[in-house]
């Protein structure tokens, strides 16, 4: 099959997929096959790590992972269940005696998310013939970024209370299976609606129709709603996609009754085998107890396995959180594949050629939080990392869809080089095992590997899907639906094994050979981002991917002072450009002062001022709101003014009020804006500023949007909107501006 290249198209954000079934067997590979790809380490007699890949082990671990409160949303992002999943993996790693004796180190890295949800109790009971019968049910975690919408799925509507507060509702059922049923509904007077999920399935009906139908149910004041899903493998039929993870109910702003979803296949315990049997149900009881937290609490788990060469490293990761379902596919499958890499090395008593880092990311499903925080907290590791492999889950295809294993990356095609050397290398390793893997070039966010692109670390996402099929990938592969169970994953067992073999090859061969994996020049300059007081990972270079790639293309090594660590003069030493990110912490949600409030300290301000006055190129950015990927604008940033103690050192002051507009018009001639007529911004996100002097390079509705000031021997560039360093997900309008900025910084440093 030819190599497939994709750019921005029908692929959706956060692809989650896995590997291609194969009968290939590495047991026949021997030392003498010097050019045959993965092989027995020289001098070793006995099993290779590839022999240690076990289908039984993979699925035993998957069973353990998916039985952490299945259907209750327990292994959800930023939850107690996510922590339990981390505990499970850590215990398994600690039982590996060979790796522990070799110096295996385990690290837990806590971090905040904007919000998180814990499910205490989600139960549905049917009364049939006077007997109450409980059936498996799962709840909804609510919106990830609008707190008012998230709190509609907190059983008492109070954020951060962390106390049991169950809501119990009981009533007679009314069945809604067809549009005619929906149109004929009377005022419900406390009845509980049992509705066919297909009617409100946004994957099938689209958002507008699904929302309209859901709205018509809510307007009749039911005391509870029970959507019912049915398994189907036919393209065009509903099978519950997103039923517990951003279903249509999360788009509402008004009060909601308890909404708990069930699977028709689980109702045989109540004597219900089809829709015609619901008439036997005398009453329904819903018990609903959930808590929303803002900020949410999540973490990463990392295992370092020392290699022969400690100066270089390989990172292999997967996200361990799941949507509100068993999560056996997305991303239980990837999580156990990464664990199987450790197991394979344990069985063979193997030593990787370079340090191996296995990472289980938390809170991927809420917006790639885990990998963003991992990168921020391991900047030194990035400098010695040869490559990253992300294992982002299996899929089980609908009828007529023929997926295959892909190794997906974001090339430098916009800069004139669309080569994909790391995926190509991995594809060669897979081919030596009889596994087909297609290098796939896609210019957009897909999974945790994409975050590494901003730091010029070669990366690939191991995904199992057909990128040429226009069917939405989650729907097409039973991801984020109630049926992504171990049993369903086992129908693609050979695929999971192939995923594991490919991951083991990445661990055991990368660094033993030394093929060129980068297309950028060796860095001879340094760019430093200061994120010391920027809590949102989405407001750091991790999500300014193409700006980071621009810097790398111009020969910069990109570093960052991470959130939570004050910047010092030593951090800035030798930097050709220092970019100060907006002050931002997650907002107070209880009406009182935040338990923590970010601000630059006086020694930090002194260090940054000294850098600029001493000949440095300092870039100040601000943001009126919290931004997420692709310049989506959320709640107001209450910390915008905390940049003023630094700005004041240069006679610049930010003022209250966001600048309205999407584009700053260039008003001067200067190398920074050469060939640029306008600079795209995030919507209504610039922060107004005044200044005593300086050169205005761009204005928005007459206001200064881009300012350049000479400061003693250095210069300060002020960007009123952080969004100027990101883009809306399409072709980046500011690419020329970014390249100008990078080239100018190079000249400043000479």
C-alpha cells in the first residue's frame, strides 16, 4: 500500500487508534541477520524482547484496567479512578524484578486541569413485577471548559464540595423511540423518559437536530432521562458514540434532571430483550451522585528504564484516562501496550540501547493535559530524546471500513521539507516483523505526540484506522462508546500484539542504529519561553506548535521555564530571544480569593529587565482570556494585570478591557513585519496597552497591538494578544510573521 499523506481535512482532533493484525513472528530473527531489522542483542542467547510480547498478558492487563468501575466513569480524566489506574500500572512495574534491579525509576507528576469530575454513584433500577432490578449505568462528566455547563452534571451543583450528595428520583417510565413518540409527548409531570439514544446521537443526527430533540424533551420537565444504546456495526446506525463523553446534553446552560445511560444488551436481567419489553417496567429509580472540581486534579506516571547510553533517550507513551465507558479501546489498548514493553524487557532481561521512558498520561481526554505537563516538567529530557512514540489506541472498524496501522506525524512540509524520517524508520522495523505500518503526514493536532512537535522532537502516533475514509474516526472505530470493552478489543487481538511488537522495536532498536531522524538544522541559537506563572498548558509553546517548529527551522533550541518555577538570570543566559507568557491561573470558583494567585516576584522582574537592557530581545505577551488549542477563547483571564510590574520597567502599561477584533493591521515598515499586511489574533483577546515611546508595528481599531521598544542595548517587543503566536487550525496566517521574528532574533543575537 502506498504511503498516505494527509493535511488538514476530515480528520478530527485527538485521533485514537492502534495496529494491524499480522502473523509475523520475531522468533526467527537471529544475530546473523545484520540488515533484517529487530534482532537478538549481540552476545545474548535466549529469548528476545519480541518473544516476550504476549497476547494473554496484554488482555489480562486490559481486563484489570477496564474493571475499575466500568460504566460509572471511574477511569475518567482527573478522577479517583484515573489515580487507581496509575496505581495499578505502578504496582505492575514494581513487580518486575529484573527492571527494578537495573534501576527502574518511577515518577508521579501531579498537575491541575481546568476542571474534573468524579462519579460517586450512578444507578438505574427498574421495577418489574414489584421487584427492583439494578442495571449497569453510566453518567456524563459535563463540559470540559465551561464551568457553568460542567456544574449541571454535579448532583448538588456546588463546585469542589467533595461530599456525598446523591439525588434519587423515581417515576413511571415513558418510552420515546421514534420521532413520532417525541412529537406526541405530553407534559411529563415527573415521569422518567426512556429514550432511544439514536434520536439524540450527534454522530448520526448532527448537533443541531440532536440538540433540538433533546431540548423538546427537557421542555416537558421529566424528573429523569435514561438514554438507551444498542450495539451496531453498520455504518450509519447509532451505537452510542459520545454517550458519556460530550453528548448533546453538555451543550445546555439550564438545569438538567439526572441523565444516566444504559445499554439495551444489559437489560436481560430485568427480562427486557427488546424495545417491546419496556412495557413491563412499572417504575424507574435513578440514583445520581457526582462532584465537579475546578481546578481538577490529575497526574502522569513515568517509568525510566536505564539504557546502555544515558546521554540519549526514547519516550513511549499512552493516555490512561478514558471517556465514561470501559475504555478498553481508547486508550486502554495503548496503555497496556506500553506496559507490555516493560514486560517484554523483563522477560528477556534486556537492556535498551538508550534510556527508555515509558509514560502514562493523565487527562488526555480533557485536552492533552498530561503530555503538555510532562513536556513542561522534563525540558532537559527533551534535549536528549531521539524520538517519541505515542500509542493512541486500537479501533474496531464498522462493516466496510478497512483500517491499517499508521505512524502519524506533523512534518515540516510548510517549510519545504515533507520528509517523515522517524515514521519511515519505524515502518521499516515493523516491516521486518511482517507488520505493515503506513507513515502518515497530518498537519494538525491529533494526540499526545503532537505536543512534542513544538519542541522539534521526532514523534509518531501509532493509530489503527483508515485515514482515507471520511467517516468520523471515533464513530467508525467504536471509540468513546459504551461497547469499547475487552470483549470487543479481543476481536482485534492480533492488532494489539502487532502494536506491542512495534513499540518494543522502537524501544530496542532506536539508538542502536543512528539514522537521521530530524530535518531541521542543528540548533546554534536558543529561545526561552517563560511560563513560570502560566498555569494553563494550552497557553504555552506546547500548543503553539507551528511557531515552535518555525523557531526550530531557523536553528533555535526551544526551552521553557515551566509553570511553578521562578525564572532566574541563569535561565536567560545565552538566549537570543526570551518570550514571556501571560500570567494566568485557574480562576477562583468559590467567590473568595484564590488559594493560589500567580504573579511575578521582584527578583524575576529584575532578571528579565536586566536581560533586555543587557542586549537581549524580550517579547512580552498578554491575554484577556484563557485560550485553548486553535485559539479557542474561554473565560476571562483575571490575571492580565499581573504582567504590569514587568511592563512598567519599560514604561508600558496594560489596561482593563479586551481589544475587539480578529486582525491587527501592520502600520510600519520593519524587518519584523516584512511582507506582512496583517497579524491574525484570537477573537477579542488582545489587552489594551499604553506606552511612552516605541515604534508601533500594528494596530487594531487604532489601538497598539504590536509595539517595539529600544531598551538600552536590547529591545522589547510587545504583543497585546498571545493568540498571535498560535492559529485557528487552518493554514497559519502568521507564518511569515513568525519567520520574520525568528530571523530577527537570530540577527539580534549576532
